[in-house]
C-alpha cells in the first residue's frame, strides 16, 4: 500500500525511568516502589518488601545506567531519526519521599539535562508523569493511592515539573496504563492489599483518586501552558469473542468495558453507566467528594495514548477461555489463528488496526501508540552484529496495519513510539534478557556485561522507516 503518514508524525520510541535509569541512590533520589519490587515475574505475583536489602533487586537498581549514559543513548536515538522520545520522570528523584514541600533541585536538573539533550537533536520529549513507580514513603506512610491525600502530592509534583519544563516538554501523559491498577495494583499504584480488605473496593477507590489527580493535572497543565497536549495512557488488551456465540461476544465486550471504563472517565469526564451499575450490583462503594464530578468534566484529556502488544480471547466455554495466553499485565484465552512470542504473547498486527478503529470511533480525539513491540532473546554474533529479523517482521506488520488505519480508515494518529527502543529491564519479569530495543545493551540477567551499546539490524531498518515517513517498510 502506498501513502505516507501525515507531516509531523511523531516517530520515536518509548522507555520508562525505572526501567532504564538505574542511578539508585544518586542525585538525592528517594526509594521508589520500583526499587523495592523484586525482579519476579508478574505471573508469579511480584513480591515487595518493606526493607531495602542491597543486591536482591538486581537489575532495576542499575538498569542500563541511562542516568550516566543518557547523552550516548539519546545520540543513538537521534541517529535513527527520532522525532520524539517517550520517557517518564521518576517521582522519587523530584520528591524523594513524595510529601515534601520543596523539590530536590538535583533531580530537576537531571531531567533538564535529558530534555535539553533531546531538544538538541530536535527530538520532542513525551513525558509520562507516573510510570509504574512512586516514592515508597507514600506507600508506607499513606497507603498509596487508596488515600485521597495522594492527589495533593501528585498535583504538587505536576506543578513543579509543568512549571520547570514548560518550554521543553509539550506532550504529557498522566499515568502509565492506568487500567493496570485493576490487574497489578502494586506496580501500578503502590497498593498492597491487607488481609480482609475488599480488593475491588480498594482498587476502584484508588482509581477514583487517580482520575481526580489526572483531571486536575490536565486543568493545571493547560493553565500553565495552553499549548500542552496532555493525554491518558491505556493498556489495550484487545479481546475477541472466541466464536459468534452471542454469549462469547457479550463476554468479550464486558472484558473490554473494564478497560474502557478508565479511558471513558478520562476522555468523557464522567463515569460510564455500565460501571456505576457494576459497582451497585457488587456493593462497591466509592467515596467521592462534592465537586469531583465537575473536576472530571473539566480535566478531560487531549489525546488517548495506549499500549498495544497482543490480543486475547474470551469464551463462555470454560475450557477455551481462561488464561492460557499472556500479555502485558493481563492474561486471557488463546487464539488458534495467532502465533506467540517467546513469552506467550499472541502476535496480532491486524488487531492494532482494530484497536485504532475502536478507540477512534469511541472517542473521536487523536490517538498516540505509545508502546508496541516484541520482547525477544537476541543473540550477538561473532562479528558483533544482532540479526533481529523477527523484530523487524513484527514491527513491519504492525506499522502496515497502522498505516491502513490512518490512510484507509481515517484514524487520527499522532505518532508511534515502539517500546524499549533501547534494551531495558522488563517490567513484567524484571529480566534483562527480554529485549525490545533497536539498540542492544551488553548486560545479562545476572548483572554481568560491559553496558556497551550495539546497533541491531532493526536499528538500520527503523532509520529507513522514519526517513521515508513510513513509506519504506
Ligand atoms: C507495559 C509497560 C512497560 C513495559 C511493557 C512490556 O505494560 O507499560 O513498562 O515494560 O509493558 O512489558 P514487559 O516488560 O513485561 O515485557
């Protein structure tokens, strides 16, 4: 198919502070939730601990040492022609404990330097304000997002970074994969459930606090700089009905509604009826304050950012439904038409076109694919090259479908930032060997390696894709 992406399309890549920076204990950084999560698989239920024991948190404490190597890394991204770079700000670098009145200047300077380095190469920073980490003190002292006080701490954090970076950063997202709170509450929102607590009530109450925080952040951001574009960020686990049995279709719809609930609130500024009814039926009481409805209405997002890696299946037949297939933070039924990655994620490029159409039909505001990609084990050849044709195949097919969504279907898409553009620590498994990057980082699961960066075959391929604005795939 011929045709280009719109002028100014934001080609780039995505990472998150806690998965790349390392710099644990540097620059006045406080302890974050990511620092105390052991490198266990999400599937095995990631553990956390109250004490910091040096050594057992490898590899996230040093990650790929972007903290000291950001200049070299951003230069490599610029060589690929990146128009944007999505990263996050580690909240605990700016407010080490989270509840201080005065920010940590050294932390602010670090991101000044990172953003300046991007701008030097005309790379637009795209910033996730909170990506799977928060100051751990907010967990131990306040119970994390279950506590309404978190809203004020978060807004204080937003005010500081909005003001500080208002002339450097235009694109923001309030919470990474906000719907993941329903699947992995500690990673997403620092919530450890106490025995006897009603899981759903705690989680949906915490989600309400995040919604208010997000809406207030959007309003505040626009006040500080009306040019800001502030989005939500949704994990999009596209779920198909296993068959045309209406029961399967209904189940698939219900599975998606549990995710749409989050974007509905952030895009439309109100709770959807299906969720209010769900709360009623299940006796889930969400405490709201007078004025909350108004805050949600006034803080609707400018765009929908989302991650897309795979699709799942819902079935009324217990045998076929279930959780045979994995994914980023959520599991579901297996699809006989799809192949899977080495981690059992079902590869579905056409699903990306479906996702784009679904989201655009539903919201009619610009979309931004802020994560997509293939986690794989890469082999370094004797000559130092990395022949990651499987990654190129994955991305090529997804970009082709993305192109159809834009050119044939008319979806308004702002940009595309494949996940882990430089190898990083996996959020789900804590491993280094699950790689997504165009740039290889010499480091293994045990922490050995020189940390040297190598260009993979996909590096040169993606460079061509960007140079031709998506024509040369
Ligand atoms: C998303 C997260 C990322 C990222 C990605 C890949 O859910 O937003 O932080 O890590 O999934 O997942 P994993 O690292 O488990 O392969």
